[in-house]
C-alpha cells in the first residue's frame, strides 16, 4: 500500500498535492491543517489520519488529537506535529515509523530501527523552503520516503 504524507497546509491544498497523493491507500496529515475543508478534500482520495498543529485552533480543530497512530501491515506508525514534543521512546513502544511536520523541512532519518519522516510543508511558501508532500510504498522494504516537489 502507498502511504501519503502531508503537513503544514495552513489552509491551502494545492491541486498538485492532490495529484501526488492520488492512489494512496491512507493519507497522514501531520498537523497545521488550517481548516476542516482540507481534511474533507483529502478524504476524497483515501482515509485520513490527522493530528492538530499549533495553528489549528477553534471548534473544528478541537476534534483533532495531538498525536495519533496507525497500523498498516507491519508498519506501526506514530504521528505528532512537532517532533520536539515527542515524549515516548518509539522503538520501545513498537513503532516503526514516526511522522511529524512543523519545521517545514523535509527529512528522513533512520534511528534505532525507527524511520522518522517529515514530508515538509505543502501550504504557502515559507522562507526559501520547498513545497512538498511525501509517499512511502509500504510493500517495499526498506521503507523510504519519496519526496514530491509541488
């Protein structure tokens, strides 16, 4: 199954992001969604697991958890907006992948058997950082994130 990763949309969901996520069996939004319409649109492609980011405020955002998890085959996934808020040991808890956002900087790091992924930011451009989403083919090991520049 192809896993779609998106973060920091800040209320802007580009057509190119939707195209990049087409064919995903699950989409994970790592926070700073911006509004509930973003999640509704993503759900037209695949089921969505989303967490609340620091800009997600108001009644609609209260329904979003601060952290989430998903189990997809052998991939036990933990989702948090800001990796600096991580208060558990993912490896000890059995997670194989940790997905975060917040920094707007794409990253993929393998540490202690856990793959830490940040798909960057898909919303309005910040500074000179790229506008990106990511995908992971969970049927192919080792897992790697394919970064898509939008």
